[in-house]
C-alpha cells in the first residue's frame, strides 16, 4: 500500500492568509476560537470548539462540533465529511485549502500554532481583518458559492485586469453588481461578466449604504451561477465565430425589431465586437446571439 501523502492546510483568505499548517496524522486537529485549539482562529464568527480534522484509517475526516455559523466544505455546509487534497474549507472569515505538505523545512503543528497565536495577538488592536485573497486561488464561482451557502452579507470588491467590481450580498443573495462604476448596466450583465475574471484580488467588506445594489437581482445565487457559467461557455463559442471588426451593410434592415436596429446602430458607431457588447444594454450573450443572426443575414460583414 502506498504511503499516505502528507497534507497541510493553507490559508487562502482571512487574518492568516498565506500561512500553512501541517496536518498531523497521529492526532486530531481542533479548530476553534478557544485558547489551546490546535488551529486558533480568533474570530467572532468562529465558535470556541468549531470543528475537528482527523484521520480515520487512511481517510481525512472533517467534523463540525455544533458550531453556530457552520463548517463548509467546497461551498456545502457539512456536519461530517471526508476531505481530500484540493478541497476548500470555510470557517468564519477564513478559507483554507487542503494541500500537499512540503517535505522541508518542517515545522510541528505546535510551532505553527504558536506562530499563529503570536500573529493573532499583534493583529488584535487593528480592525478585524476582512476576508480577502486572490481569485487565482479561489475562483469567483467557487467563492460566490461559498458566500451563498454560508449566507454572507457584505460588499465583495474585486480588482483585476484594470477593472474594479462591486457585488452587494445580502444573506447569501446577490442584490447588486457594478463594474467600473457603470450603474447604468443591468446587474445581471455585470455579474455574468465578472464570472469570467480569472486574475485579481477580492475582499469582502461590511456593506455600506449606496454603491452597488441600485439594480437588484431577483435570482438565487445558485441560479445566477448556473446561468452565468452557461452564458460564459456559450459566449466563448460565439466570440470565436463572430468577426472582431465589422461594417454595417446599407439597406436590408426592414423587418428588424427595435433591439436589432439598436445593435446595428452600435455596430456602425463602434465597428468592433467588444465595443458593441460593452455599449449594449442586453446581456453579452443575448447581444452576441443577435449579432450572429445579423451576420448570417448579411447585414454585418467582417472587415480587417
């Protein structure tokens, strides 16, 4: 039988972001807010005895110990579940990823715990750390799924690729989304665009009056994510099929509805696919589907 692969917990967000805690296969690991926990998490949202991580034979098992705010594995609240390398655990404001443990330099769990306790003492005088991290580590669909199932409330701020987005959350539901301050765009359009971001930094802040949220979204988080991923995949296909730049062919617009005529006007104004998608009020996929039909009818032609 192959040797058990040594594992560790790496903080993807929270006060100890970047820290790595080895998982000792010979003893259970207690995670909680009380002093003496194997992994001390001094947060209000973490219970004194929150969860336990322990090997049972060759299986690593995560068990919630009756915590107030729950223990989440890959976005699902669990009472007891098997854990594998690559899984993400959410407790309070901290997201931890189960990773392969580097063989050297070695630190005992006690040494790591002492270091985290020292860090928590120095952090106490400051404002409580916000949940933050890199979306390269926690993809936005996974992060938003975690926020949905854990019923988070706050303002998710995402910075990436020269753009900034704000997503307002209320008990795990998306009630608004704005990218680059463009509140004139429908929240769904901005949200579906945001799901395509793969690089950048996120931070969940306390919600404040104003800002994102002027155009509420009625759908549930699960519904938004499912539809968003479908639209992202279909839009990727259409981007490959549509010309990057095009010109409008005069005449032949009889019988078009007002939306198609508006898209032709935007095409004449911008002359480029991205410009039209950016200016259209329609969600990107709906606009791209209409543009494809206009190309097929010969009303738009590709140009160099």
